[in-house]
C-alpha cells in the first residue's frame, strides 16, 4: 500500500514487473512519457512496461500489486 499527500510524486522509476495500481482513496495520475492515466477510487490502472511516475492530485492511497516472474 502506498499513501501520498496531494502534490506528492513518486519520481520516474523502472517497472518492477507486471503491475497494477488499485486506487483506494483520492485521485492519482500514472504517467509514462507523453501518456498519462488518471485514477479515482475503484479504478485499476495497469502500470506500463516502461519508466513511469505516480502523482497524487489529491491525498491518495493505492494498492500496488506486482507479479514477478522467476
């Protein structure tokens, strides 16, 4: 689980494997290059297979799920 206050951002980082972000509270923006996807409570965002950011547009809590292959 990741909690971010409004305006806080996870800076650009690599994709850890197949991953999703389930928005539990607030409003977030997942960005990768020129593309971005907004999420609100109940949304499930698929993390792109490239460098990306996660920004809280409001106080937010998300559940990050990662499937790593051996």
